[in-house]
């Protein structure tokens, strides 16, 4: 449910960008969402479609780029994606530690016309 206010703010940002650019409408929004951001892509898309009605974002394409989370091995420094039910580094077998990769949530691009 927290996707609603996040999506609402994202649309406000896009509409403001559209106005400042002197454009009539937003054509496309590229959004980067990490697996560990706590946001569900399907919910963002649903809210985007509903909230954008009657705004410059209406009918804009929302491209959601997912970022898989990565672990870092404290022993050998390898960065890797976690396998199901395992935290083991594929290079040396040591359990990996969480990184910031996968927590992303930002607008990468706003295309207007």
C-alpha cells in the first residue's frame, strides 16, 4: 500500500518536469527499482495508471527497470547474486554480506513532448 504515495510523488515530479520543459505531455518514464527497495512493480504500475489520469502523465509508458540485489564476499571480495536458500560465495564458499545494490528507487529518465 505504500506504493500509492510514492507513485503519487513520482507523478508530481514528472508533471513538474513536463511543465518546466514547456512540453504538453509525458511520453515515457524510466524508473529504477531494486529488489530490496520494498516496492512492488505491479502496484507501482497500477497506481501510475490510476493516479496519472487527467495529468500530463496520462497514457505515458512506465518502464520499470529491476535491479537484483547483490552480496559481497568478505573473504575474496566477489560480488554476486544470492542463490535460493544460500548466501555462499560462488567463488570461495564464504557467506556473503548485504550491499546497497538492490535498494535503488529513482527516476532515471523522463521523456516529454
